[in-house]
C-alpha cells in the first residue's frame, strides 16, 4: 500500500516537471526568436543593396548579411541606402575596425593661438665673437692654458711673441713718458699717438701701462683675451712664425647666443620681431625664454625654407654652439573647424576625409583646408561641427574606397569584348573570335615559273642557267 502511494506521488512530480520545462522552453524559444528577428539583408560590398530575404549578392556573389533587431544597430536611413549615396562609401564591421585599429574623432572648433614646434640650432652671437689677429710679423715664443673650449677672462694672458718692429715704438714711448715725468705736464699728442700704434700692432693696454711704469723694454709681447668667453678657434704653437694678419685666437662670449630655425615661407610672415618663444633642451628638460629678432633673407631652395633668428640669454651656458633645441612659437590661427592631420588624405590637388555615417559606413568627402600646425589641420569647407571622421586607419579605408569605386565604374567583361564561340567537341580547331568569322585565309604565295620550261625564275638568275634558257628561245 505504501509502495503504491510512493509510485503515484513520484509519477505526479515527473508530470509536473515535464510540463513546466516545456512551458519555459517554449517561452525562451519564442523570446529568442523575437530577439533575433532579422530586419533585412544587405550586400557587404554595396550597402545600397537591400533585400527582404536571404540570398546571394547579384554583383559580387557573396552571401547577404542579416541585420538583426537585437544587434543594437538602428535601421539604416533611407538617404544612406538610396541610389544617391556618394561613390566610394564603404562598410566595415566592428570586428574589422578593431583589427585594423580604426578610430574616429569629432570635428572640433578651434580659435585663439597654438604653439608651433620647430627645430633650432644654437650659434654664437656674431657681435660677441672676437678675433685676435697679428698686426706685425714675428715668432711665437710661449703659449699658456689656451686650448679650444677653455673659458677665459678679459686680459688673461694666452701667449707671447717676439717682433723687432716693436722695439722702435717702445723706445719712443719710453722717451716721451720720461720727458712728461720730468716736466710734470700732461701727455703730449706724440705720446698718445705712440700708445695707439702699439695697441694697434697687438700690445695690450695692461702691458702698455706696465711699460710706462717700469721704464723697461719688454722682450716679448703678450697676447691677451679681449673679453670674457670661450676659445672656439686656436692657431698657435711655440716657435711658429707668423705673418701680418694671421689669426691667433677666436673667442666667443656665450652669455648671449642666437638660435636659428628653419620655417616655411608661408609661416615666416607670422613671426614678428619681439615675439617671445620658448626653448626646450631635450637632454636637460629645461626651458629658456627667447625673442624673435629677425627673419633672415637667406632662402634654401632645397627645403623651401627661410631662416628665423632668435636671441636668448645664456647665463648658465646651457646653450652651446651647434646644439639642437626645440623651439615653441605662439601662432595666432583663425576661428573655425579643425581635425587631426592624419584624418586628411592629401593627393595633391584634392584633399578628403572619411565621415562616420553610423552602422559601420564611412563616406568619403572632399574638404578645403586653411592652416596646418603640428598635428591639426583647419577645415574651411566640407565638414560640420560634431561630425566624426576617421583619424586612425585612414589609408586602409581610403584603399578600400578606391577599390570599390574602380569596381563600380568598370563595365562587365561581356560588354568589353564579344564572347568567344565554343568549338564543337569533334572539331580539332580552337574556337574563333567573332571578329575572325568573316576573315578569309590568304592563299600561300607561289614562286614564279617560266611558262615554257616550267623552270623557277629564281633559279634562272644564275648566269649559266640564264644563257641556256635564252639559247632555247625562252623568255
């Protein structure tokens, strides 16, 4: 009795479970079918083709792709799938976009000023470069700590030389100063003239004053630094003989330097003298202030650039000659729209971008640009604020668009050439082109022969054969 009751209860539970599972399964299946409801089918290569049922694309032979209601994509606007869609529009599904690294950005409104970064080269200020040349001929006697790159102070001794031309002038200067000392009068004109001649020939003011004080003729003449700075050229060695005009040293004061940068001719007119710029040292991470002094008249035909000169104070001597630095220049730009420079495809005469139309469709659109600074390009015509353009993967999208444009403009192969006739199976000759149907084969050329003896006239060109032929009375 108890076993029978257990069997009845177990059977009832199995029936309840069966009907409950069937109910929920049917509900899920119905819900899933509605969630995966197909809106329409589209041609993956030509978005303008839309079908209400699956099949094969009539143009490329590919399977039509379904667009589901639960895919999150909005139905395509009629303007986009109409025949008036711009040529070259391509469709790229999200998976392919991720593979090629495609990215889009919004068109922005730009105004105010931007910083143009260019490469500059440090040079010494020409007005602060001092050259020490020989005023007389002579011989170098001794050199001191005066190698290239050494920092020197004003009136520091660099070398000594001997020249007999100084002896006469030095004696005359001593005689004049002794007379003035004995009489107690002011220096005469002759004494000043002699001191000027000594100075012009290369004797320093310090040594001239020492000559007047000690009243002794110096054996050698000192070469001293005319100003504080760094030695950038050295052409001396002990025992060397030199002529008049020979260069001993070249000293540059690097407390104030120039920075020369290359700018395009179209941009050079925007930089006025007095414009404040920023100089960045890449290796040190420091920034210095500079001022635009002038746009030099030199023009480089190879790079089509002009030289922009800036002046900068260099108290710590961080800027060294021939060093490259980054120069940041403020540039005023007109108000308008701008996009990244990578978004613009510049083919020379035309410039275009690819606008994101949604649902994976990208439309090519020609634009006009106004300015180009660093990584931004100003747009004058062709776009509207808020639209999104392709900024990464642009060349891949452009290649796909060009291929599609070419394939859509190319006529069918059947229209380009007439079909070839198929040859019968038992015909050993190949099929002929329709243009060769009415062509009559030419007969093979025959060699001319004599009507009497049937001899080949080519053979009769032989003198012996020709004489025999005429003897027989044949022409």
